[in-house]
């Protein structure tokens, strides 16, 4: 099964994340299929960028978003509307 989840990047105490579509059996920072967006918890305000079209395409194909990715998608939809 494909999952939409966070892929950790950055250094110790300075994380940032890629939002990726990945086979759910792969490890957290392993190879991914496609990058959908980014998330930087170190900055205030709007700290994410996500391509909603790609995310919707993956969800339409059956991908399951993690709890954090689902909340980012929800915030992105609210910002667009």
C-alpha cells in the first residue's frame, strides 16, 4: 500500500520534512515514489508547501495519508478556499 508521509531531512535539532508518496513497507527516510510537498516546523506562520493536485491524485489511487500529512492537507485546503 502507498502512504503519504513525512521524510525527515536536515540536521540534529533543525529538522525539515519532505511530504512524499512511499510504499508503506519502506523505512521512514528510504526511497520514495514522488515528492508532494515540504514541511518546515522551525518557522512560524505558513510552514508548509503542498501540491494538492498531486496529493489528491495519490489519495484517489488509494494512498493513505499519515495523521500529520492529513492535517497539513486540511490546512492547505482551508488556505485555498
